[in-house]
C-alpha cells in the first residue's frame, strides 16, 4: 500500500478562498522559481533513476518531469483564454494517457526543462502585468466547474512544488 506522503509530500491541495496582492505575488514567485527547482530535483540522475517510479505504481521521475511541462503549458493557455475570451470552457487533458505517450516515457528530461524555462518566462511576464480584475476573470473547467485566473495561479504554484517534492522525496528515500 502506498504511503499517502509519497503521493502528496506537501499534503493535499486546498484551494484558497481569499486572494490578495501578496498571495498573488508569492504564487507568481513560486511559478517563476519552479523551473529551477525542477532542474535541481533531477540534476545528476541517470536513466535508471529517471525511469524509477516516485512511488509504487506511480509515474517515473521522467514522466513526472514531462507532466509538469505538459500541465503548465495547459495552464498558460488557460490563462490566456480566460484573459481574452468571455468565460471560456477550457479543454481538459487526460494526464495519465499523456504520461504514457512515447515522448513522456522516453524523451530526455532536458527537453522539457528547456521548454518549461521558456514557458515560465512568458507566463510570469504575463502574470506580473495583470490587474486584480484580470485575476478575477472566469473560465470553466468541465470537470472542476467555474474557476478564476487567481485560482489557477494558486493551484499551479502548488502543483509545481508538489511534483518537485515527489522527486526530491524519492531521492531522499533512495539515497540519491
């Protein structure tokens, strides 16, 4: 049986209900720092280690790394849709099926690390330009219901830290 701390090393995500300039700035700072933390988390790992699951029955470190990039690409696009369309319904993606595609299972992690560096530069520039009204812009996630840009930013700030912690906690447990 999997230890819940291996699945959620930071604990389960709790969606905030209040957003302030300070909480937004902290979330954007976390998003900005995440590519560096992800790079540090996988630094020096060999292919055997990258292909080890972070928990029994879980994704490999390689799949987690590629997933973070996939998820953050989708979050960036969702941000832009919320800012440019009236209450758009976004397209979800099946993260488990995406993680089984050949690129997620075999591609060197350097590819996703380079992509997430560039993506986060663009995303952070955009986020730092937004007004409080922009952060309140709504969109609809077919599985989660109505959300705002504020909620998306908070969730993906946590999501990046969550996946980095999955990798770093495996490294600690395995003595890597």
